[in-house]
């Protein structure tokens, strides 16, 4: 693996082009996803909370923050808003806050997930199944390399 400080001009340019393309695809995907979720009055961040809490049935606020890669303050704001909307409930057991879905939250999740899965899958219809698998492997490789460099 090349040392980050010893890249050639060509490697730097190619890396920058890859980063820009990946960034554009990600930002476009988030915009489309937010537009899609407006049907239910949800943002992508709220959808992520709904899924994480629903999958784990009950999760601490700290664990939720770690899974979503957001700050403690952002989690608090998200949970507070979702609590007011009646989708989640928060229980405090001494120092630990546990979040769970309400019945309304469970119902919302059951309604959204199948449509969201279909929507997300449709964004990759420009690639055949082999290309999709290859993209997954390439992105895993990039992620692993990035995590190794940070260690």
C-alpha cells in the first residue's frame, strides 16, 4: 500500500476524482431518500433511528449514537422529536436511557420498510447483480483500508 504522503500526481488526481464521484452519488442518494421519506414525514436520520430501535427492540441512547455515527446532542434532538411524534419512548434506568418503539412506531416501521427496501434497491438498477456484488466488495476494501490507516 502506498504511503499517503508519497502519492504521485496521477494517484492524487485519481483519488480526488473517486472521492468527488462517491460524494456526489452519496449526496444525491440522500436527497432522493429524504424526498421519498417525506411521504411519511420522516428524514433519513429519523428512519435510521426507527430501524435501529426496531431491530434491537430496545437500545440505549449511547449504543444508538455509536451505530448512527452522530453526536450525543444530535441523538438527543432526534429522540426528543420522535418522542413528541409518538414513535419512540425513552425510559431512564439510573444513568442509562433506553429507547424503544411505541406501537405507532412499530406500525410506521412495518409500513415503511418494504417500500424503502424497494426504493433503495431501485437506485442500483443501472448495475447488474454481479456489478452490484463487485461494488460491495470494492467499497468494503476501501473501508477496510481507511480503517487500517486510522488505526
